[in-house]
């Protein structure tokens, strides 16, 4: 089983995000970066499948050289090798990234691709299904359980109001959701081993692309910070009863939401 | 210009976000068309005329009875090729987000997902969407056609605008579709978190898997039940109930957080709610600084009292 994991490095979710001077990007200095939480789940699932079925797990990332930190962490968890495609100065949108990933993996042996269902920085919910489309593979999102047998994969995925079970032939692409597994921690020996695992860096030209062929169609005009919520109104009263009566009155008469 | 809204329905019942999308589409285009995919849905489709769809295209086929991304993409891409809309609008449900992503790749078209505003500037679609768990809002220009936009549920108001809404059957070219739905477990009558007008959530303060007080309050309000990640990690609630940066994003009219401290990752999923109520025994809990109304107290006393008070007032 040749398994590819699409892995993105993102700022940690607790980061303070500030807008840079250009108004269209964020300040990156001082940010702590991690593996996108859903991609960590993807790595874990890939490792489990490899443990069960044999094969190799390759992490594939589009990003700057710094993103190799996240790739090394995935290798410390157990992934076998990595490929980084560094697009340099090329400005990418979600579809650009999908095109780069599709071009990079097209020539690689692959039975299964595992992605996250969204990256928690751009929140695009896009790259997984787009890569599958560009490669002509079936895909399914929000997977919470999978089972592989006889060249087929069955998934359980969450939808509004419940779950569905879906089946498709391999190769295929799945996007992870919380609940699929609990990612393992990188062990100390794992971290030592990861340093020696193969990690290749490629440019767009190396995979037969140029800046024009992946030019972003979605252009950021400006970033802004949403208005701060003005909270902090505590309801006072002598007893739970009086507080609750006041709350319900406010919800009805002032906020008009019930 | 023509805007095509792709409807989402379950057993002939449209999701509310479809009506919201039709309303938003009217502000963009002079001509709004709707596309419904499914099986045995022709009769139900006529309802979309009430929200201003001038034409309702229906792709009706047994193979479309259940949503699968490959069959739906094949059919929709074919129809989009014929209608040639300037924009395609979809509700940003679980299905809608996946569908729009695959569709935009097929059409080599720009896409913006989970948008909270959308407008026309000149002949270009400009959309606003949140990033970094709602810490940033990006205004983005979609260059190229069709602009594929998914809209966050509960963010746009659905308003009726009756039109003739002629239903027109269109060919469903299913093509190569390799995914197959084997089974479904849907809780009928359950209000979905992302579309609910009111959400009542419980956190670690619930102290265990007994969420009956929260459920009773939700019942009284006709609300959906959500949870913090801690409550999910403890195994008290399913992962699909999780609200937050690594869970669902909800924007109900009213969000009631019970025994939830208000960590930044939780706020990421609910701070666009219109009104927030916090019930927490710790007056220093960060949730109070975001809540419109707060009650400091033991949730096991406060929540049942709120339920009683609401029942009295209905
Ligand atoms: C990468 C990452 C992603 C994450 N994603 C999410 C996410 O999507 N969603 C999410 O929710 N969290 C997420 N978290 C976790 C988040 O950081 C918090 O740990 C979590 O939200 C805390 O949940 P809580 O408020 O229920 O628990 P706690 O922080 O433990 O708070 C419990 C609260 O209950 C109150 N309480 C206790 N007993 C009572 C009582 N009897 N009556 C009234 N109040 C009481 C306490 O005063 C306290 O404020 C994420 C974390 C990371 C690192
Ligand atoms: N730059 C990237 N490199 C590798 N994988 C990515 C990249 N961006 C997104 N992905 C994958 O696509 C998923 C969805 O991301 P997004 O569409 O950006 O929200 C992520 O969870 C990753 O698995």
C-alpha cells in the first residue's frame, strides 16, 4: 500500500494573528507553527493502514523550506519520506496548491491519498477534493472510519444529521475529520530517526509547472479584523430564580431571540 | 448576468441555506436559476420559485438519489457548461463545501468557501470569508467565471420573492462515478447544528455524559445541542457535536454555553453567533467577556431553572 499524506504547516490555533503592513498577508514573525491538526490525523491514519497492510507513507507538502519542520515531525511519528514543493514567490490560492500537489503525485505510485478536510489557517475546505478531481480519483470528506479490503475502501463519514457509509475502488482520496483517531506523539527515537529519512525539495519547474499554469484566480483584496464582541454583562440577582427570570426577559424583550 | 444556485435537499426537503443562497443570488444577478439534483424531486423543486428562481432546472435520476461527489460533479458541470452562469452559489454544508471544491477544480474556476458576504464590484464577484478560525476576515476577488461561492448557513436572511419559477427537466449525464453510498444513519427530526437558530452547548463543566439538562433546555427552545472539545474528548458527546476551530462553525441567533470556559479554539466556532449567553460558576471564565449575557452559577441549578422559565413564557 503506497499512501500519500497531503500535509500543511499552519500557525498553532492559539496564535495571535495580526495583519501585516501590506494589508493582504499576516505577520509571521514570532508565530509558532504546527502540522495542521487534521493532517496530523491523516498521518496517524496512514501509519495505521501501513501497520495493517504494509507499504510506505510519504508526506507531500507545498510550502516554503520552513514547512520541512512539520514534515520532519510527521516522519518522527513514523512517515517514511517526504517531498516538499516550494513554489517560491508564486502566489497560490487553494486551486493552485491542488494543481501543484496533483502534478507532484501524478508520477508517484499511489493507492491512497489522505488529506485533512480543511487547513485551519485559510479554512478553504478545498484542496483534498480538488486534488482528487485533478487526478480523476474518487474522494470523500469528513471520514470518521475507514476499512480497506479487496482493492476497495469503505468509509463512514459525518454529514448533517448523521453519518453515511460510502464505498469506492482504490486508488482514492479521503479527507479526515476529528473522531477518526487520536494522533500518536513523536517518540524520542522517532525524532532521531526522522532526521535521516529522505526529504526531497522540488521547484515548480521540476514537476513541469510554471507560475502561469498555477496562477491564483482568487485574489486577496484586503484582510481585516472582525469587530470585537462587546460582552461582559453579568446578570445580577439575589437568587438563581431572579437571575434566570431576568435572563429570559432580556432574551425575549431586548435581544428578541426567543 | 445569470447566477446559478445549486440546491441541497434531503428527501425533497430543501435545506434552509438553499433559500438563503437564492436570496443572496438575487443581489448578484439579474437572472437567478436553481439547479436541483436528486431522484423523484420534480414536484418539490417548484418550491424554489418562491425565493426568486426564474428557472428551476431539475436533474432527476435514480443514480442521484444519494449525493456522491463524482456523480453530482459530472451532472452539475455539464449543466453549468450549458447555462454558462457568471456565478455558482452553494450552501456551505458538509456536502456543499466538498461539492463546490470538486466542481471548481473541474471547471478550473475560482472558489471561495463558507462566505459571510458576497457582492458584485463591476463585473467581478467579491466575497468575504473568515480565516484563522475567525480571527481574520478576508475580502477576496474571484477572477474568472463562473465564480464558485459557498455561503455559510444562517448568515444570509432568506426572503421570499415569488417568481414564475418554471420547472425544466434537464438531462442528467452521470458519466463515470465510482463512489457508492452503502448506508445512511440519519436521525430524523434532529436539528442540525450548523443550521439551528439556537444552539445549547455543554463543556467539561457538565462533569459527565449526562447531558439531560442541556437536552431539556434545547427541547424547550427547539435548539440543537453542541459541545466543547473537552466534552467530546471525554467521550461524553460524538465528534460531530463539537463546536470550534477543529469542529463546526455555527452562527445561530442564540448560543448558550454551559460549563464552557471560552478557549480561543471554542470561540473560533461560535463567536459569529448573534447573541451569546454564558452559564459558568467561575466569574473569571473568559467566555463572559464574549457573552452578551452571563450568569455566574452552578449550571446544574441554573440550566433547569432556565428551562422552567422558558416553558412558563411560551
Ligand atoms: C489544536 C487545537 C484545537 C482545538 N479545537 C477545539 C475546538 O474545535 N473546540 C473546542 O471547544 N476546543 C478546542 N480545543 C480545546 C480548547 O483549547 C479547550 O481546551 C476546550 O475548549 C476547553 O473545553 P471546556 O471549556 O469544556 O473545558 P474547560 O476549559 O475545562 O472549562 C470548563 C468550564 O466549566 C466550568 N464549570 C465547571 N463546573 C461547573 C458547574 N457545575 N457549573 C457551571 N460551570 C462549571 C468551569 O468554571 C470552566 O470554566 C482545541 C485545542 C487545540 C490545541
Ligand atoms: N500547501 C499544502 N501542502 C500540502 N497539503 C495541503 C496544502 N494545503 C492544503 N493541503 C491539504 O488539503 C487539506 C485541506 O486544506 P484547505 O483546502 O486549504 O482547507 C489540508 O488538510 C491538507 O491535507
